[in-house]
C-alpha cells in the first residue's frame, strides 16, 4: 500500500515552456513569443489552486496545456504521476473537465440544454437514452436548475443559468479535476457570488480538485486554498491563500492586492504604481521580467533573473527574498 506522503499530485507541471511563432505586421519577420516560461507547479488532490495575473501573462495558455488542447514546447505534464501524453484522451477527459469564461460562446446555441449536458455521456457511450436523460435531470438539480430547462436553448437563459449548464456539462462525467478558466468574469457581480458558492458546494459534495484561473483576487480569496501568481509566463509567487493575502512577498503580488477596489467611500481608484504598459512578451525585459515596473528594482534586477527560493510553504522569485542577493538592497 502506498504511503500517503508518496501519493502523487493530481496534476503536476515540470518545466513547462510554450513558445509560439508570430508575425508583426504585414511585412514583419516571424519572431518567437514565449507565453509560458519554464513553469513547474503542483496541484494536490482536493486543493483549489488559484492562478492569478494580468491578461496576457499566460494563464489561459497554461490551462490549454493542462487540458491537452495545446502541446508544450518543452516540459512535461503529469496526471496522478503519469505523463499526459501517454494517457488515452477519452480516459483523460473523464478525469479532467473545463469550465470556460463565456457561458454563451462555450455552449452550442443550436442544441437544447439536455443535448448539451448529455453530450459527454453520448461520446463516451455511457448508458442508454433513458439513463442519460435521468443523469442530466439529476445534474441540473445539483447545479440548481429545474427539469423544465432541459428542452430550452442557451439563448433563452440568463448568463448565470448558462454557466450552471456549463458546470453541469463539466460534472456529468464525475471528473476528479476541473479547470475553471475565469468562470465568473462574464457575469454580474451578484451572480458571481452565487456561482462561486455553487463551486464551493460542488467541491465538497464530489471531492473535486480545482485549478481556478482569474485576474480577480477577491474572487480567488473566496475559493482558493493556494495561490500561484503569474507574470510574463513565470510563476513569481506560490503560497497558501492565507499567507498570500496576509503577507504577500513579491512586489507584483503586492501591487495586485493594492489594485483591488474597495467599497470604502472617498478612497477612489487605487494606484498600483504599475503604470499602463505591460511588457512585450516578444521582446521581454532582461533579468527579472518585472523590474521595469518594480519600485524596489536595483541594477541586479535588470541584469540577472531571480531564482525560485523557498518562502513559507511555497516559493517566491524575487532578489529581495533571496539570501544570496538580498544584501544588494532595494535602492
């Protein structure tokens, strides 16, 4: 019998890099764009790992790699200790399912809700028509939708109802891992809280493991047990949710936390001191990718990329927290 301490993570990324070749302009040369840079990450069973960062930092590319929709340029993805590439795609789909950002574009507008939710069962040949219909009714009930919606179409439903349909479709196969790619960003604030509470309840009911991708730290704080902060294709901080929100270490994480809007009157829009410009991933900065926007940057930051160093129960990539380079100061 395997020791519990040796149980492999539900998902593991080892030195994942994804590079595209893009063309700038009509007559420009094709140049490499590295969307994910040598990322290593673990998602333990039963965990909710929040992956946060600005738009364009590589979060969705990482999700596509985990779902097998994009092959990495280099590195390896493991599911329960087995390489993703050697596993049967249908078997893998039973274990990992996605919930996408836009609940309308991710649902076929020409299909009824019953057809949409039952599609995975039909593809995998699970049960007959009667048992599939019962499974759909049961799953719709779990996500808070009445049986009468089975014969309706996505265009006849609200955004929150459509996202509940997307969740039902993802869970109809009873997967172990769910990749949630900004699942609430297209919804009204009042509906967001309902979907977040639903995802939390479903995690407890089905023993799910979530990778929750978002640019909204307030949303992540509500659900995540751990948080990985991504910047320009790198994971710059990876710690427990409590540690990150109580005492974040990386200057970029601190800036993201300062950017969260508060209902307190008179405070106005927060100044993150990040500026308006995001680095060009085709021509990234030398050294630390964050140094052009960092108020603590030194000459070392522009010359040498920081290494991951242990921090609390995770790691951080910053010279300020590296015992070998912190001596250079912050001025």
